C-alpha cells in the first residue's frame, strides 16, 4: 500500500504546479534562474520570487514603449541590458500602487518593496554570473529603509484573558451562532493554547496530523522551514487542551476523503487553513486587547516568555526554529537590554550600614 502524501508534500506539489504556471508566462532564462535556485531555496520562496519577477516584467511591458507589443515571454536579455538604475527607481515607485492582472489595486509597504528589489538583485546577479549581462544596475539603487518593528505580544494577564474569553464566549451567543461555537470551542482553545504554549508557526500547526502527537513524551512532530523535521515539547496546559479537543470534538467528526489524518479540521471537515486560523485568532484577540494580534504575535508571546524565564537566546532560537541565532537576537534585543539594565542592580559593591 502506497504511503499517504503528507500535508507538506501536497503543499510542495501545489506550489510546484503554480510555479510552472508562472514560468510559462516568463522568458526562458527566468526558468533557468529558478532551476539554479532550487538547491538553496524552499518551494515557498521560489513561488514568492516568481510572483515578484512577474510583477517586474509586467511593469516593463506597461511602462516601456518598446516592449508594449511584446508578450512577457518575449522580453529578451538584450531588452534587460538596456535598463539603467533610474528604471529600477521607477519600479520602486510603481510598486507603491499598481493594477494587477485581474484589475485589482495592489500596494506594497517598504518591506514589500524591499523584498521585491532583493529578488531583482538576486535575479540580476544570476544573469551576470552566467555572463548573460555584464553588470547589475539594481545594486546601484538604494533600498528602502526598513524601520525596526517593536515586538508585539500579549502580556501574561492578556494571555489568561484570551483563553478565558474563548472558553466563555458561548455565554453571549444563542441559536445558530451558539451551535457553531460549541462545535468549534475545543478546537479553537487547543489551537490558541498550542500556539501560545509552543511557539509553532501557523503553517506548521495546520500541517499537523493526529499521529504527530506523542502524549507519552508530550511532544509534537513538526516540519520546519526547509523541510527539517523536529520534535517540539509541550506542557500540561497544552496536553489537556489537545486531549479535550481529541476526546470531545475531533473523534466525533468524520473528515472528508483525503483529510482523515489532519489534526485540526474546518467546519467543512477539511484540514483547517492558515487563513481560517488567522481569522479565528483575530476574532477572539480583538475582544481582549487593542493590539493587532495574529498567530505570529502569539508565537512572539511564547518566545518572549521563554526568554524572560531562561535568559537563553540559543534555546529560544532552537525552539522557535530560527536557522540563525542572529534572527532571534534581533527580535529580542529589547529584552536583552532590559536584562543588562537589571544587571546593574544585581551586584552591590558596599552594603549600606544601618544607623
């Protein structure tokens, strides 16, 4: 009997199909670029790059008179060689607001513009490396300055309020709304408790199968970015929330075909989506905090709590699945500063003598 395809494997297949569809619109040398990037990037990253490059080629087609009559796939290396730094500065301006292929208004923050420009730098570096171009004009363009964002997370009292609110949310409901809440109550509590108690990414959470939970050792098997498998351990509160969900809710549901193994199911009896989890968290969190709380902010809440308790930045990086500890240090620099300040009061040089 063939081994069933995992959620992550299915996601990779879908991303590969989407990437191929994008590449059919773009010039052949773009396909070569993605073939070269495959060993060092994830399928999600390549799909994101493909989208960004398609935006760039559409920009050329829309704004360059000599390219208006060409399809995207007909834009040549020679056409690219004629571009100057000012063209890429115009592209940055274009990214602030433009019409997509389906006539929707698209906008980008500084972070989004910087990401697309970084993609272009990488693409032009590849063309230069393959000696298809002699220079990279993108590197002569200033990148948008990205302001460091403060860590947003829930305070301990807000965490308690959020979990209490989810548990008691049904008291303000009646009829159909109360019926649907009762169906999803233990699932929602388990999801939020798991996010707050382990710091897993929402994409990792939705990919969990029932068989990934090990109650004997209180661990869950997750697939990290890049495809690395890891066991993340959880405490008593997460254990109880998961057991309640499985016994009271999940075991009474008959999933649709292909979703039998999924841990968390939607109201349609399919594996729950990232978007559904984000909407659910936003709905509950908006009632207990004025902060904009997302699943990622719940991850930050866990990381902050773990660092405050242990002071071990390497442990936090390992548990959160950061491949580079500098990423963790960057996120929790403020807390490091707080700890350094507290150190100034920890050592007393001379005890004050009592009168």
